[in-house]
C-alpha cells in the first residue's frame, strides 16, 4: 500500500488535470439546455472506467423520461474483479452538478466550469470550479486511486463496483428502481461507500447519519379573483394573512417545532451517542463567524450539533401569491412551501398527516370561509448506519493511516436519498467525505484544496486496503 500512496503524490499533476477535464463539462442536471452536457459527462465517466481496466462497464440509459421529455441521463455501472474470496465494495458518486454563472459571485475565474488553481494564505493551493467538491472531485478520486494502485503494482484488495448517476442534484429519478431490481446491486455486494458530503471543520470524519425530509405545500384560497385592496380591504379575509397565521402556529418564536404529536416520534438520545458528540472538535462560535451567521441557537457544543443533526427542524422556503408583489391587491390564492428535516424514528408520511391535522384544526378556528389545501411534495426517512460494522472500522483505520488522527464520527443535517436506497438492500453504508466544510458546494467559488483532493485519493486507497483485510 505504501508505494500506492507515494504514487498519488507522483501522479498529482495528472490527477488535477483529470479533475479539470471533468469540471470542464457543464453537466447541470436541472437545466434543460444542459441535458446533452450531462449525458456527455456520463460518457466521460464510462470511458474512464474502461481506461482504468474495468472488467465490465454498463451504461444504463433506459431509466425513463423526465417531465420535460428528455430521457433520464445514464447511470454508469462499472466493476473490477469478482474473486469470491474478496469482499465486494460498491462506491457511489454523481457526475451532475448545480448551476453556476460568474455573475453569481465567482471571484477567481471567468468561467466556473474551468478549474483554476489559486494559492491561498494559510491553506495552500485550492482548486476552484463547479463540481470540484460536489461531487466530481470525490467521484474522479476513485479512478485516481485505481490508477495509483495500478502504477504501484498493487493488486486490488477488494472486488470493486462503481455506480455514477447524473440526476442526484435534481431528484435521482430512476435510482430507487434500478438499485432494487438490477443484478449489479443484488449480486455480490457486501457494503457501500458514498463520498458526497463534507468534514464538519478542518478535521477528517466518517459520517453515519443523515436527517430525512418531508416537504409540504399549504394553500389558502379565498375570493374567485384577485381584488382591489382599496375597495375590498377590511371586507374579506385575506388568504395571505391566513397562510402566515398557519405557518406561525407550527413553531415558537425561536423557530422550534411545537406540535406535540410530531415531537413524540423523535427517538431518545442514547448515552453512547452523546459521547460521540462530546468527542467532536467543534467550536460553535468560530463556526458561526465562518458561516456568516448573526446568531445560532444552542447553549453548548453538543446542543448545537444535535440541533444540526439529531433533532427535527422546520424551514419555510417561500410564499407565492396569485397577485404580483408590487400590486396593491388582495390575492385570491396564496401558497407556502415548507419542509421538516426528519430524525429517527420519524416517518415522513406520518409526520405529514400530523402536521396536516394540526393545520386543519388551526384553520378551522380562523374566521371566514376560505378553503385550505395541504399536500406533501416529497419524503424520505432519516438515515442511520451501524458504525460498529467492519466497513466503518476499515474507514477508521484508513483515516489514521492518511491523516494520522482519530476520525470524528459525525452526522449531517441534510439528506442524501441514495443512502437509504442502498441501506434498503440490507448492506452497510458508510459515508467517507474528503472535502472540507468551506468548499462552498452549490454556491459560488466551489472548491476543494489540492491537499484534500490528493489526501482523499490516498484515503480511498487505504480504505480498500483495510477492507481487504477485514474479517
């Protein structure tokens, strides 16, 4: 293994060049005009798998149609080795990215899809470009790890399967059905690894949990048409006011959920779990400043982390009215979109029904004869993996080999739906991030430090090495 780790440094220029080639393809999955670019990136990944000596490469391009009529971009399935004496690891990454335009605030380049290297004080060389940390850097890092091992003459310690999709940033349509039905996932897979999240701070971590999601819309409809507020104001019950009153009923003044039936489903925190939180290197005040926040809720490090990862939260995403904002109109219809981040043991369907019942009860107490509609847009349970599994033990040993520190065991406040899809196969799922918390994923100036990128490649080599020895 040591020679393979050395080869990562020797091949560093080649690996950065590969990332540059990948970033250059603007594979934005939620922009219709970029569909061909997304498919081109899928072809790029498939060819890369062939170039790295995969025994088989399947390009699954019959996943159905998107709402806009375009076919769902292909999922690439590649495999190296099928030795029954070895563990089989399946790794996941996505080759699509979020939109990016220089006018959004990109400071280091004229084109966000051209990777730029910049020397930054106190950090070293940083690689700026859309997809550098989410998720082209980690995805291409697996291919770099294979190249380093091959150059070092190191036999692959595991059978390796790789799955790369092109719709993660836009809904992962087709992945659930593909994973549950395709032989690639049903045969000879012992564990999964996802590298699509980030360190909590400047400290390596292994992630075992993610919050779930329950998205909802609430609509209040009143008069048959928009009305002049000078003529009808004071005579009709304003749907906009009622939507605001409904939303206010969901939380207290601090924004914490106050519906008892919803909170009763939250799993109690165990002593072992609390110890994991207490061991994490995290300074809430430093994190607040670096995140540009005027204030954060929580009285201690553990409290802040649990609010981020372990307890549910409710967020209002927007309110839309049937009248333009600059018109002095009473809107005939007003809709609000909000979501709840779920934790164990909350079920999205149950959470929706409880919140719907609460809203209907509160609406019944309001004056007037407006109409209420509450609907659910999307739901996914929280994800928690067994961190005592040898999959995590191998990742733990790999972190110690590469970074020479004990990894922190973390959760994430967001959701990665495919983690649940993989977990439903009955195999262990480990999240192994390589990007730092300040990589600006989804935002302008997305980046990964060159050090993190190269050490991440080494991490993948060491992880496979330790999996190969696991009993």
